[in-house]
C-alpha cells in the first residue's frame, strides 16, 4: 500500500474506483460511489460496511447500505490480524472474491506489519480449505519485481494452486513503465489472471510533476493499453478520495474526488474510459 487509501473496494454497478476491463455492463445512474473507506484511523473490517464506524451508510450518503453495495464489495485479509475474521467470513458467508494480504513485504507508516513468505504461507493455508467456492486473489506485493510471491509459493505450493488471480500494485512516472511492470507479472505467472489492484503514476516520487491534464493523459494512455492485455481483468485506480502528494495539490494529484466529495476532472476521464 504505497499510499493512504485502499482501492480494492469497487462498486462496478455505479462506476467506482475499479474498472473491469471486459464485459462491462453498467447499471443505475452512472454516479460515483466511493466505497474506499480507509481513513486517517485506517479502520478496516472483513464484515459488512455497517460494522465500520468510519463509513457513512445513512440515507444521506451517496452509497447507503444495501445488498448491491455489499455484493459488489471485495473484501481483503489485510494482514495476519484479520485471519480469524477471514475464517469466519469464509465459513458463514463466503464471498465471491477474497484478496490475501496487502503488501506483506512493506509496512505503510507502520499500519500493517511486514510478514515473511513463510509466515504468510502458514497463516493463509487454512483459508484455502474453507473457501472452496471463493476465488482468491494473491497477496499484492509492494513492488512487482519482488521475489516475495515466488518464495510464498515455495513455502505453500498448494496455496498458489488455489490462487487464480495475481494482485499487482503498479506505479511508474512513465506510462510505458507501468505497462512493462504488468507484462513482467504475466511473465512470472503466465497461467494466472491479473487484477491491477493499485495503479497510478506515483505515490510521492518528486519526479512526478504532472498537472491535471498530464494526469488525465497518463491515465488514458495506460488504461487503454492495459485494456488491450487479454490476461488483465480489472484495474483499480489509487486513489478515490482527495490526496495530496509532496504537499503540492497541483503536481501528480491522483484524486478522483475533491475534498467535498465531488468529481475531479480525473474522475471524469476515468469514467469516460469505461462508459463512453
């Protein structure tokens, strides 16, 4: 998690942070429903959104609680602290998809622990025996060139056999660098599907100085190229809510919404890539 927000919480029916690459059939008004609910407190739950004290589900919310919202949400086992909750979720109400560990090779501001491939294998192994109907998304490492996932496989071959989707976090100031990273992931795992579970030009690299038009251009170039890769199924832009990098709101700003929750031009670009 190179930045402060978790972007793997989509509502595809109404055009969220996530964009499915193929077979998009949007429903509803096409409004933006931001279900990214990490806050300064970094609260997270594997249970329903109503269990998260930081998520507004009231009638005045643009995303009030409902079956469609919960069905579209993709839960994540953030780190070993969530293992017991994950077992309960898989037993009581198995989700269609479940992501396993967010950047276990990197600790973002000490919110999550660094977890070794061996310890991760030992901790996650029991989940595969429970979640027979769930599609598992691999732990998403901080850097696509990392050997962490291969070492994880070495400690639990049967775990990787149960994982059909590789989660990739992709950041590069240069558009082609992002594409090259995704292709490298495919070269490592040619028999797996890929979900780009975080993507953007930077999470704080001072070399990234794109203005708003430059950010839209980066997004357009990269997303359109990724859509052409037949092994990539979904893309998740980071970030959905207002975020400032390097104390400069006008340089490399990845925000899809403004501080008041209204759409930025970047969100309009993003929506256009999927719905127009």
